[in-house]
C-alpha cells in the first residue's frame, strides 16, 4: 500500500472545494445581478415622475425667460402679464 503524501490531501481538498466555490460564486453573482436589475427597473419607473416634477419646477423660470412675443403668441395668454403669472405660480403652496 502506498503512503499518502500532503500533495494527495491537497488534491482531494481541491476536488471537493472547486464545485463548492463555483456554486458559491455563482450565487453571489446572481444576487449582485438581480440587485442591479431591480435598481435599474425602479429607476426606469421613477424617470417619468422625475421629468414631470422637473417640468413643474422649471415652468415659472421658463415663463420669466420667455420673450414677450412668444408669450403673447399663445391665445390663452392674451391680456396676461407673464411676470405676474410666473410670480404668482412660484408663490403658491403647490409650488
């Protein structure tokens, strides 16, 4: 009978450890991937809400920076002062 050496023990340990390491690293990789996918999905769902909120916040400033001719060209803005309109919009509680 042949005597076992330390190389034989390391080889046996490596044979058992390799599949366990592959399984463990695959589980960690899957967990990271699912976390990234979930975060990306949430960001995509919130993007539309963010754009709407940014538009509401910037609307008074865009009105103030708009030329008077552009303001008057819209029929719903006839006989309205753009500065008063934008200022009143900024002073509301909703804003």
